[in-house]
C-alpha cells in the first residue's frame, strides 16, 4: 500500500522561501502524475503544480515564476520550492502521487 508524507511547512515572512518535500513509500510507478495542491481556510482545494510522467509541468497562474516543482524518481520524492511567498499562499499543502494523497503540511506566510 502506497503512503505519501509531506514535510517542510512552517511559518515564513512575506517574500521568504520554503521547500516542501513529499516522499512516497511502497511500490511507485515513475510514470504517475504527481502534484502539489493547497487548501486555504474556507476555500476549496486547488492544484498548485503537477508533473506528468513524461516531465511536462503545469502551474496555476498565481504561482508561476515563484514556485518550482521537481522530482527525484529514484527517491520517490517530490519537491516544491516556493519563493517570494505571499500571505495569500497560506494554506495546507498536499502532495498527491497518482490517486494517493498525503495528509498535508501547513504553510503560513505572515509578518
């Protein structure tokens, strides 16, 4: 059974950076679509960035130029480098490998 665990969240000031990591245990097919999603208080979960098995990457418009998704298939790990963070980036960030979700990690951007 595949399990997915996120790490790297925390409190950061506006303009700061954080790097989220997500590691999957179990048998992982490298061609799975993997992605980061977020859910802010009172809002629906939204996609932040996804990377397909062939390496094609898509970002939501609000994070383009600030966030970078990457992966290490050998380590079954997905990353999200977040730069120039804004208060509106505050949310619980979730990782997804195929159809398996992690439990999320909280990112708070505040001065």
